[in-house]
C-alpha cells in the first residue's frame, strides 16, 4: 500500500512579546521589585545616604537596639552609602533612627505594604 503524502506543518500563531511573557509577568514583577529593594538608598535630612536593602534595615535596627541608652545626639559609627565600604562615618543616633525610618518606609512602599 502506498504511503500517504506528507501534509504541510501548521504554522503556529504569531504571538506578541506580551503574550509570550504573560506566564512570567508575576515572576518578572517580583524580580524587579526585589531589585529595587536590593539597590535602595535613602538620604536623610543631614544629607547622609544609607543603604536601604533588607540586610541594612536589620543592621540599622540592631545598632539602635545596641545603643538604646544613647541620647539622640550620641554617636554611632556607620559606613554610609556615600563613602567607600568600610569607611566609618560618625552618625548621631537620631540620624540612624531617621535612616531606619526612611528605609522601612521605602521597603513598605516598594512592596505595597500599607
């Protein structure tokens, strides 16, 4: 018996970039949002800049817990985001409090936490 003639393959529908990426939108959104957190920097009223990623927020909180007895003008050495890594800058406790507050506010805004 003769073999049937081959049929032309069906051409898949042409899809837009949006249609191709649709299943990945949530993942892309989460990755972009996490990148915003990982690279966040806040500037306090005195002009100093502080890293505002999740680890830095924890470090700011730890410094405040450790130095809870200091008054607002007490000095806490800190490596701010506007100096080389490891260079310690004298910061007041009030500056650390402000940096922590701005960093957590930025985190909440980025993640849409009310």
